[in-house]
C-alpha cells in the first residue's frame, strides 16, 4: 500500500464552529492526522510517497471553476475587508435556500461565502486552500498509483476531509471532495467502472450529489440515519440516483446506537452491490467516527472492529484507494484508522 500523507494539513486549523448558538472549538483539528501518522510510525503499514502537485484541470473534473476561484482567493478577500479579520476565521451565516438565485455571484463577500457553503460549522482559515489543495493532490496521486498498477492499494491521509463537499459547495468540515477526485481520476486513467463506499458515520452527501446522474461511478454510503444525524437533508434509503444514474446510488442509513454486528451486515450489502456493479476499482471514504468513543457520533464500533473492516474490504480483491474522512475521538483515531489499513494488508 502506498501512503500519501498531506504535508500541509496543519495549515488548515480552524478556531471555532457554530454549535447551539455558541462558537465552540473545532472538532476537526490537526491533531487528528498527527495521531494517525504517529501510529503509522509505531506500526508501519505501507510505503510513504510524496504527492506531486495536483493540476487545476484535475480539480475541475469534479469542482466548478467559479467555486475553485472563490476558495483559492477567499482568505485574501476576507483580510482585505478588514486587516483585523486575519485573527478570525471566516464563517458563513447566510444561505440562498429554495427560490433564491444561484447563478448570479453577489459582490458581497459574506454573500458569496454563503452561496458556496451549507453550514456554519466549516471555518475557512488562512491555510484552508493550501491544505485542501495538497490533500486533493494526495487523493489524485493515490488514484494514479493504483491505476498504474504500481500497487494494489493507496491511502490519502489528509484533512480537511472531503465527502460533504459538492461541485460548488463546502460544508461538514469539507472543501474539496477527495474521494470524488480519486474516483474521477481512476475513471480518467482507464477504469470503466468505479465504486465509492463511504463508511464515515455521516452520509457522504457531496459524493452522492457529484455522481447522482452517472452509471459509471456507483456511490454507496453507510451512515447514521439523516432523520436524526448530520447532514440531515440527504442520505435516505429512497435516494437511488437519477437518469442514467438511477440504481447507482445506495444509501444504508442505520439508527444511532448501531453495533458492529449490525453495521457489518450493511457493509456486506454495500460490497455485494459493488460486485454487482462489476467495479474495476474501489474508493473507500474512510471515516472512523463510527467508533464508540466518538464525541459527535452515535455508532458503537470498537477499535478491533476496524481490523475486520479492512479485511472485509480486501476480500473484494479490487484496486483500492482510501481517503481519510472523519474521526473525532482524537487519541483513538490513529489506532482505528491504521487498523483498517493493516487489516486490509492482511486480508
Ligand atoms: C464531518 B465528517 C452536529 C454538528 C455537526 C458537522 C459534522 C461534520 C462531520 N451537532 N457538525 O463526515 O466526519
Ligand atoms: Zn463523519
């Protein structure tokens, strides 16, 4: 397994997210990936590689040009509004819901921040673009490594995460959709059919929306039921895809409190669908916020279960790219995530 770790992830270091009327410290912190890398140091799995820079064209295969332009320039615009803003994060607070225009970009910065986002939990900081772009480079490099047959599997160990980000919006701590970038890069390198299996606690709404009308990329997500869990407005079982993509999206929502035996039944269902799709390559959006100790999630997986998940994924015998997504029990996160990779290598 080739390991691409984002060398610039610490540049994204948000201060606060909005929660119940207060700004609370961000859950999505640099310490998360630091713990994963420390665990990899103790228990070497795979071989480290440096990702080459990602071409803008690779980003545009997934994201809208005007969205990329906005993200790239947002911090400078924010500070130009008021030099004192340099000590603050930019958090959106107004959104164009049903009936508003999305085609006209407002001049006002806060209005554009809202146009390109969907929650107030995702701070944009001085280094957000640099960190997200370097993470996307890891995801695309991982896909290229697997597509070239240099390795059976590769992991993009990165933050901020990606699976909530859509063609032209950020949210859920995500800016660039690393799993979607990897899936599209696999397609562009010759894989006819790709499957994305999202095992993060939260529904992968961004990835679903990006491939919803396509039959070439199957999207499957196992997650907390959106009736009660973030991202709330997408992720139900009746979302099956549209047009040519009909039948090529599978959502497996599970109730809060789900234990591993039941979660694994959903994983087997997901993998059965991947086999039916006759996928040439697999992308795993790997969140470990399904852990029993996670502070913002409500499944009950134990650390040892992640070894089993890795083995179950390896049994697919497919070229596989992992992208790191959620996991907020920071101390345990290293063990849990590396367990998946080690289980996969054993499987
Ligand atoms: C990102 B990833 C609920 C606050 C939810 C957003 C959670 C984003 C999760 N009280 N905040 O999928 O792990
Ligand atoms: Zn999550």
